[in-house]
């Protein structure tokens, strides 16, 4: 099988790494890829949102399957264009990708299907939005409807703050077209978890529950980022809860999309959940793999990723063809100084080979580039160092040993990845995974 992977971050490096382990894969191309991906795949300079260029590339190179990493090409309809050309693609159609592209659409679907989620209202009217804020009281969550690169969610501690957030979306147009409507949403309390599941539109197969760390600094302080680290399995979701989520959230969503919206979802569906005292509730859907969740769930996937993705693309997923190992994985993101604000690029990265040769350590590149034979920083999130081991503490030790071997000017990372799992665990050796 010859596979094209679209994207160039840590998520795509993890996808390429797992695909390269498949005995049926003969050749991998990445567009545009990065310096780490280049060790496993041929990287070609076609941008992830250049849909015409990607269709042409997949046709000319006679790729058997194209895997779409990021959400933007999916919400633009790349899967539909590939299907039009008879090219196999892993990723949902434009109409199914509305689950991520429009928070309003996702909320309407969940309300219709009775999927547990925060109460919310969507409106283009400032007055109406404010009256819902008064109804819910603070804290309250204000969201721009469309894609806003993770910046469209504002948690307002007071009603005044909520009104400023509504104005930022509706009046000041800070989110452009993504802000034509605003969602006023009930604030949920609890611990977050991510469930990623393969689906061909009819059947589903979930990966290990994981947890991301969105804040820049230890103790969940500082600004929001794309994700500073992740671990799996997250003990906050035990086996029974996972089964409930598979049935009441993932399956219910896929079925409702097909039955009520005539949209067949083929790809990976990502549910971001808040585990509240009343059980899991959906915060958001993504129509793609999470980053950095992918860097911890794929090392725990027991199965042939290329075969699984192809079976999803052609609508013949066999959930029994994959499983989840009983290992644990943790990923620590090494970021550029200043990230998520402004940062410098082009810093030379030292120690990659040493870290990469450690047992149970894989270094995934996120924002890197090759400069005259040296690997240099080229993004805010630079690397994701994943450790895998029999239990979470082993995985963490390995990840942090890898991090300690690597350096670059201005580097920063969190030192408390998986702190919630460790705090909630009675027996730290098991990482809480026997608590199911
Ligand atoms: P989203 O992009 O919808 O996942 O939101 C980004 C982050 O905002 C989430 O990971 C949560 O930390 C937080 N968030 C979103 N919706 C809510 C909510 N209804 N209640 C509390 N926190 C929320
Ligand atoms: N890690 C969060 C996301 O991929 O959206």
C-alpha cells in the first residue's frame, strides 16, 4: 500500500510512525511533513489546505489511501473531492465534518439525539445572547460557532465578562466568519477526557481514553495552548464508562448523522468530554485525531493502522481487528520560548538521537525543519516526547528521561504531565487502570 499523509505536526508524525510499522505499507508520502517525518516518508511541499494540489498529488503518485490529519481541509470538503476522483481517503465528508466546523450544528445534533452535553443556545443576536447569560448566571461559557484555532472558547467568570465575550464575537468580529453566531453554554465542572474512535459510519472501535493538558504552565496555569502533553489510558474513564460513552456518545452521534443528516462519518471521531458528577458530557467534537493525544493512543493501538484506515475508508471496519494494549503512554511537549505567544524559530535542537535510542521512548516532531543538515525549531510546539511502559509511572519516567536528553535555546515544557491520574490513584504502580 502506498499512503499519503496530509499535515506536518506531531500528530502526523505519530500517524506516519504507526503506518510505517504496517507490513502492507510499501511507501509513505507526507504533505508537507516535517524534519522527523522525513526520516520515514518522502515529504513534498504541498500545503495541507491546497485541496486541488493534494488531489493531483494522490492521483499522480497513485496513492492507495490518503490520510487527512488536520481539520481545515476536512471542513473544506477534501474527502468529498477525493471521493469524486475515486480516491480512497481517511477522513469525514464536509457534511460530517460540520461536527467540528460548527459548534451550533454539533449542539443541535446532540440535543436532537439526547446525547449528554452542556445546555446551550446559539444566536446571532446580542440581546438574545445576553438574556441567556442572565438566565444561566456566571460562570458561563461563550463560544464562537465556527473554527477559531482553539481560541473561540471563553470561560466568563462574571456576567460582565460574558457580555464582553459576546461583543468580541458578534460586534467586534474578532473571529471573522466563525463568529457570525455565538453559543451561550452552561459551565460544567469536572475532569476532562478525550475519546477517539474509528468509525466507518456504521461500526465504531474506540482507542484508549486519554487526557490532554491545554494550559501552558504546571498546575494548569497560564494561557491555553494546542496541548502541552497527554497520557493514556486516563483512569478517569474506566471500562464501564468507556462502554457507556461508546454507545451513548460515539455510536449515537454516528447514527444520528447518518439517519437525520444523511452524512456518513468515515474517519476518526474525537469526543472531548467533561466527566461531571452526573456522568460524561460532551464539550466538543473534532473530526480528526487529537494533537498530542495521537502521540499516546497510537503507541497503545494493537492492530495494523494501514489496514484499519483502509477498512474505514471503504466502509468495512471490523472492530475486532484492533485492540488496545495494557501498556500506558505519556507524551511531554517541548515548546519554543514564548509559546503560545510570539516565539523565535531556527534554534538548533540537540540530543535527538540520544533520546530516540532510549528504550520505550519515541520523539515525535511537531514544529521542526532541516537546516543545512541540522534539525532546528520551526514552530511553537517543537517536539512531543512519548514514553511507553507497563504502567503510567514507567511511561512518565521514560518520557521525561527523553526530554532531559534534548535541549534547544528557550525550550519549555510542563513537568506535571498526568498529575491528575497520579493524584487519583491509590496504587501508583497500576496508574489506576485496574480501578475499572
Ligand atoms: P472546546 O474547544 O469546546 O473543547 O473548549 C476548549 C476548552 O474550554 C475545553 O477543553 C474546556 O476546558 C473548556 N470548556 C469548553 N466548554 C466548557 C463548558 N461548557 N464548561 C466548562 N469548560 C468548558
Ligand atoms: N489536543 C486537542 C486537540 O487536538 O484538539
